């Protein structure tokens, strides 16, 4: 399934080197890669498009850097294989997200070890879905996600599911949708996820993609927590409507495993999001 070994650590390579190693071209806005299909479906991870667009780019404008305690987290996918969760716990990681699904055609074969393993060492855990708006509807993908590990339980240790919506690694950056079409697709996913679980899903994205592909739509900010991706030293300017981030993916080259993230608050705030 994956072109590189499952246990590899993704380093902060130049985007062209990274995507060459994966056998695909970055979907650069307005570039020729927008029109071409690039790699095997299912192989995307949270931040695959961000890595191509942000390393060495200088970030996305001003900073939003709250002066509050930040709680360390990680996000993982099948690339990490069987994760040494006790090692991560001992390094200070207290929450984790695991890729569960992509589209309606892929489930993570390491999901059980990763999702349950983080829980078993004491972390607060959640699952994420890599969106492919060019394949099926938002509601259909939300159902697939919930049916394959993306649900929520009020046990105090399970975070609401995350919609990973970012540059398309398989073709056109915005998946062939207009800005209004993308907003409608996202709304369909979020509404179905709320219907199925009773929780508002987290939205993971990057400001530049959100601006390009949704027209910087602000309508989800009142209900859906924001997980912002920015690898240039700060969370950067946030998408319209959000005055703060809930989570920030600050690197795709964590010192131990997976991508590393900050939760905007201490562990009690992580628990509060889990409890709903």
C-alpha cells in the first residue's frame, strides 16, 4: 500500500524531493499538476499537501500565538506502522489522532494498534478522515468514517473525529469543485457526522488551501474546532471566522514518530473537548 517503509520518519524535505519519493507531483495552485493524477489512492496522510506547499515558503502572514499552556500531541497513519506509544507518552505526548479512513475506499490497516494503543497508555485519542471530495459526497464519506473507527464515545478519553481537508495529492488542488461546491461538500460531511455522533467534527486545514478552495468561508467557525497546519514557526493567520486554533500541527518531522501538534490549552482543555 505505502511506497515507503511503515516505520519511516518523514523529515522536512523540500517539497519536490518529498513528492518525487512518493511518485507524485505536488498539486500547486494554478500549476500543471492540478490536472494530472499522481499516486495510489489511500496513501495520503494528514499534511501531505501542507508539506508540499509550506516548507521554506515563509508561512502564511501574521501570527496567532496564544500565551497559554500548549499540550503536546501526535497524528499518525499507516506509515508509522505499530507505534511505540509508551515511548511517546514518556516524551510528554498526551493526545493522539490516528488516520481511520480515506474516501470510501481505504481503511488504515494499523488503526487498531494505533487507536487503542494510544488509549491504553493513557492518552486522549481520536480518529481522522482524509477527505476526497471528488469521489463521493460528504455525507457518504462521513458515514464511512463513522462506520470504520471514526465515531465518538463519552468515555472522557475520545476526541471528536477530524475532517482532514487539504490539497489533493491525486489531482486538482480543490478536487475539481468550485468554492461554493467545496463549502457544500464540507457542510454535508459535518452535518452527517453530527447526526451520527452528536458531536461537531474538528476541521484540519491550512489557511492558504482554505482561502483558495472555499473562498475563505467563515461559516463553520462557530461550531467546529480548528486544527491548523503551519510548519513555519507559528500558527500563522487563521482562516476567516476563527479567532484561535484548538490544535496546531507545527511539524511533519517529529522527533519520535508521526507529525507533532500542540493543543491550545492544558490537559484539562483536551479532556473538555473529549467530554463534549
